C-alpha cells in the first residue's frame, strides 16, 4: 500500500513553507520518528519526522522549493500493510474538514501618513515584528538602563521571535531569560524600576500576566500616587494580546479594558508597524508603567515605517486613518484591519466612513472621536474584547455624554461574543468579530438595509 | 514519620517482579499512548488539529506506572501535556481525539481542545493551560478528600518548568500543614519549552523542593515503568495513611518539540537519539516481556496491529464526528 507524505502544518498559523532540505532519498527505509526533511517557515526551521514506516519510493518536491502549500504531497511512501479501521456503526456522515482559520489576508489600503510627519520623511516597509524589535534595540542602544526580561526572550530568540538577535547584540546582562514565574519577574521588574532601571518585561502572552496582575496594578500602577509623587515606576510590560488561532479559552483573551480601567497605568494597543515602533519607543522613554498590547496575528504584517530612529508616537493620541462624512468607525489593534476592509465595502455602497485607530486606550483620546462624531453624527465601535464593560462601552458612553445632541442613531458596538473562547474552528469563528458584522452595524446606524 | 532527612535518591521499597498480565498491561497502555500521539501529530500536520498540541511521546512510563498505583475514586489532574494522562485514566481514545479536532464527539464537545479536557466519570480533572495553575487545584481536590473523610488520593502532575511557579510553594505549605492526601508528580523532562532545568532552577534536584516544608521527595527513573509503579505504590500508601503530601520527581524526556511549533534548537539531535535508543520506556518493557517469555515477536506484532486499529478508529471518528452545533457557543457559560 502506498501513501502520500503531505507537507505538514508546523504551527497554528502556517499556510505554506519552504522545503529546505531532504534527509532521505528514494529507496530509503524509514520508521516512525526518523527525521525526513527540514522545513522553513517565517518563524523557524523545523524538522519533519516520519509517522509511518515503509520505503520512500519517490520525492515529489525538490529541495529548496519555496511556497509549498500545507497538505501538498511531498513524497510517496511504500507502506508496510496495516489494518484499516472501519468507521464505527452509526457514525455521522463525513463532516467538512475543519481547517485552522487562515490569518486574514489583509492588503492594507494606502494609509494616509501621520499629519505630523515631515513630507520628506524616508519610509521603509517592515513587519510589526521587526518594528517592535527595532524599537527595543534602538532604545537599548540609546539608554544603558533599558533591559529586556522574560520567558524565552534570549537563547530561544523569543517565543514569537520579537527579540530575535537581541541577546547577540546586548548580551545576557541585558537580555534575560527567566524561569516561568510571572508574578516574580513582574514584581522584580517593578523593583528594578524603583531602583533606577528601565525594564521591558515581556509576557509570552498577556494571558500569563494574570499570574502577575497584582504587581502590575498594585505595585507598578499605584506607587507614584501612594508615595505622594516621590517614586514612579518607568516600566513597560509587553507581549501578544487577544485571540491567536485555536488556542482555546485560557489562551485567547483581550485585556484592553482590564488595564485601561486602572488609573496609574498607561495602555497602548497599536495596529500599524509605525505605531508599534513609535509607541514602544515612547513607552520605554515614559516615566510611567505602560501596558503594551501586541497581537500575534499581526506580527507578520508589513507596513511603512519612518526610517528616522528618533521618530516616536505620542501615547494618548488617536489617529484618523481615513476621512469620511457618513459614519465614524472606531477601533484598535487587530480589528483596525477589519474596519478598513469594512470601509472599502461600504464605500462601494455609497457610505463614506471615517476611521479612527485609537492606538492608546489610556489615556483615551475621546476628543478625536467626539470631533469626528460631531461631523458624521453616527458611530460604530469595533473591538475583539468582550462586550461587557469594554472599551467600546466606554467610547459609547463618552460620545453620549459629550455629543448626545449630535447623534442621529444610537452608538453601535461590534465585539467579541460574551463567552469564553471556544476551541472548535466553527465556534471560534462565531466568537470573534467579523467584517460582515461591522458592515451590518454601520448600515443599521445609517438606517440602510 | 520522616522529618529531617526528607528527600532521597535512594531506591524505594520495590515490589515483587511483575506478573505477565501486569507487564503486558503496562506495555499495551504505553504503546497506545505512543501510537495515539503519533497519530495526533499527523493530524496536526494535516491541519485537522489546531492551536497548541503538546505530545507526550517519551514520557509514557510515568502516567502508566502511576495509574497502576491508584484506584476507584482517586483523582488525576495535570497541565496541557495531557493526552497520555487521559488515556491512562481509561478515557476513550476516540473521544480524546475528537476533542483534538474540535468536534462534537470530543470530551468537551469540541469547546476545550487539546489543553482543556476533563472527565468526571474517570476522575480526570484536566487539562490546564496555565503553567502551575493545576497544582493548587490538585491540592484542593485532596482537601476535599480529607474533608469528606474518604481515603482517596489526588495525583497532581506538573513539569520542571512549572516547579518554579510561586503557587506551587503556597500549595506545598498548605498541603503539609494540613496533611493533605496529594502526590505531587513532577515530570522532569529536562526542558520547559527551550529552557533547560539548569538554566531556570537554582536547585535542580526538584524532589528536594519540598524540603523546607518537610514534604518527603524521591527521585525516580521515569523511563522505567516498574520503578514508577513501585514509587507510586509507596506514595499513594503514604497519603492514604494520612501522612500528608509526598513528591515524586520523575526523570523523563520528551522526544518531540515542546508543542508542534517548536523548532527545538536548544538541544542536539544526538541528545534526543541517545535517550530514544538507550532509554525508551516502551522498548524497555518490550524487552522485559520477551526476556521473561511473557510475549513473542508474533504476539507483539499482533498487539501493535490491534493498537493501530484503535488509534485509526479514533482518528476516523475524530474526522467524521460533526463540528459542534453553532448554538453551543452560548451554552455552559454558567449553570
Ligand atoms: C503561566 C504561564 N506562563 C507561560 C506559559 C507558556 N508555556 C506553556 S508550557 C511552558 C513550558 C512549561 O514547561 P514544563 O513545566 O517543564 O512542562 P513541559 O512542557 O515540559 O511538560 C510555557 C512557558 C503558560 N502556559 N502559562
Ligand atoms: Mg518540562
């Protein structure tokens, strides 16, 4: 019996990869566990192990081939016969294959430049991942008190490769691998900040910062106030926030509203690479504790970034990323990509949406939002977080308080559903906000069907 | 009761040689876990399993040996590397695999996934994604046993990496203070993701980690199912007799990456091959079966076929069981 060996998916978000190296050739006998090939993805090179036993009868993809799609046949194996299992009696009919949801392929429309950028500013396109890395590296070069600490940030080069290369450049004194002990190293970071250093504390994901939330809120967030202004805490806590792909309830949470509720903290959640870089640099220089919320799904997206290493983005300022007259759509982080897609769809139906990327959640730039609403008279707020007591609820309240008389329709929210994140592919899709939901919400506030 | 010198690497009392049935059972259980995990890895590669998927390959002797030490009503709790624990608890491979594919036939009806699975019926309390969080939970299950006055014991598993979490030590203190019937099984597979024990732990002999709480601890060869069985029997008896918690540090090894998406550059291929070739727990049991004439090459081949059929059936079920009904999104949030 011969079987095809298929190009494997090696990570939750992989769609294709490069077949970097074959470790076997036609005619080789392999058994389970043997390394048969090496595959490169954007994040790593991984070894592929054989699962079945048999003789490789043919290699179908040549070494060095790029862009091999997941599940494409790469070799043929002449297997030792094994009994075929029967479908159990009464088993339901074959269900459609559940595929890991593909990261949304977003072709970003041209985004107007920052108004404050000089017209001759040199730009280059880099990924959000590179932007974050550059921000840390540049600030570490500039200021010797800045250091990076967290799980797997050094030798492993970062669980999501944000800190790749930093250990090489700055050495183990300034790029520090910790044990898995979030409450401990978050608190240690706060103490180090009291002691005059500028720590960047990476959480592998923000889900794990719940182990440390007391130190973040009680120790980092309140000391300036409690000390009558004597002692501040210049620290950045950063890492990926929100849902990744199919990682389930304990690993898929959005913490924007949680931290934005706390006086004494600053909170940012950028979408574009330029903002990721500019805000991270501003956060590192800021004398206060800054919560820096990234998004794993966006790490690989590329955008234009100013080349100037002194470019920073002020914390607490939203940005109008597209002007329009009919409705204001407000968002932050990953859902900014969705409101941009929604705006394109709406434009085709004659609705001109004004888009605002909040970028910072505390301080919250309500002024920019209110100004826009006074022009458009309608507002939709989109976020991935839960609906109850969310950022969207806060924006809606502010708009009602400050621009009630300008509203032609009640504010509408599009959010993650009010449930823990389910694992199943179909349910996960339903739990997350979608472009269609944003389009529908806009139509409803515009009284269009 | 042991007080001062509470930790030891000395061998625990050993039981008589295993019977044919016992050894054959161990072998079968370990092989089932191995084949199940290989299949899970394959389904992951095909995109049928999503998210994180942490395989237990290499560590099979730990759960199989420990499971033989407990009985009806004893509980098991662990972290996210949990497929082996569930199979050892007697959970149905098809139900576990269908949870991995996120289908309605899965143990959590597709809502939990690889890291979050439970079975009330089999006293398996999860399946937890947050490193270290299961340790106070297992301690609490032991508390409930003591409170109810039954003589049940909770096996609380965690990794070498988890052994550095603060809540582990908060648990140790309470467990010894109140003499709770909990066996802390530290699965020391030598790495927490890419970080070796040496790079993360000031005291690398993890069985000593209870010494400042007066909890006895023992280092066990976790690649030898019989050594695990003997230690398990001793520890469970210790708890049942009301002597409080006990720590078993299982020296073991995972062959695969931390999860499916780990390039595993922090160790050499030789290191992995060395363990695989010289210390494989399944090969070891297989050799014992043959040496004792408890099995023949033929009978082992038959068994392998039988196990492959079970696993293939599980994989089939996991692909044919329908996705959960969309209405499931809104169920089970609160009672
Ligand atoms: C609180 C917390 N921090 C970090 C993580 C990410 N993480 C998942 S598993 C893991 C390594 C744990 O290693 P170990 O306890 O040795 O268990 P093993 O994976 O070896 O079974 C890490 C850092 C997490 N899930 N929870
Ligand atoms: Mg480990």
